[in-house]
């Protein structure tokens, strides 16, 4: 069996990639296509890791760190299903039920239980997080948490952030 390990190459040709099977790939798009054709994740090119920031790697979120195409497709389908089921209306309704501060995990658990979803079936937490951040950007909720970790000088990480509903004027 031919080894397909795709890695970026530096050189005068610019953005090129080399595969362990001997193929030189000109550009990211051709590397992604070659990866997909050979059953590898087209996001991490089979490396199992993604670079979040210079010097900070984590398991690839597109394939759940497997490096394989099948897992990537399953993960993408699960994300699409979560987007369909977990709407802004659902999250707003859950948030409205909290009198005081609430954590991401509490909202995600309430959504999961309310929709009758088994744990681990869909990426409920990431979908709820994205919708809470949209509510925050719209001024409907306010984040109370301080970052849990600083990465470099311009990135912060929150493990289980806490918000509260924004106070409206006159109430």
C-alpha cells in the first residue's frame, strides 16, 4: 500500500505540497483533492492536527483528529444536522429561562436534554457556543468570564464561559 502523507514544502514554487507517494502538488486545492481521493481529511491533509495559531497545534476539528476522510464527512454531517436542529430560537428560549448567570455547559446540556439528543451524537456544545457568541455580539447577553488561558499576546481560551442576560434600560 502506498503511503499518503502530505506535507507543505517551502521553495521557489510558493505554496506546494509533497505526498509520500512521490507526487508534488501545486497549491492547497490540489493537496486537498489528493488527500480526499486517498481517504485522508482534506482539512489537515491527514496529519491529524491543525495549527490554530503559530506554535499552537490541536487535534483537527474537521476529522476529530483521525486524519481520515470518513470521519471528516461524518463530522461535517453532524455539524450540519446540529445547525438544523439547534436554532437561535431554541438557544434564546433556553437563555430566557435563566434568572442569573449561566455557563455554556448549562445551556448545552439544557438544549441536548430538551431536544432528546444522546450525548456525543452531535456537536451540541460548539453549536450552542457559536449561537451564544452571536447573542453576545447582538448585545442580548454579556460575558462575565475572564479567560482561562492566554495564548501568545492576542489569543485567549475559555473552557466553560459564563454569561448573563443583558439588562435593558428602564427595568
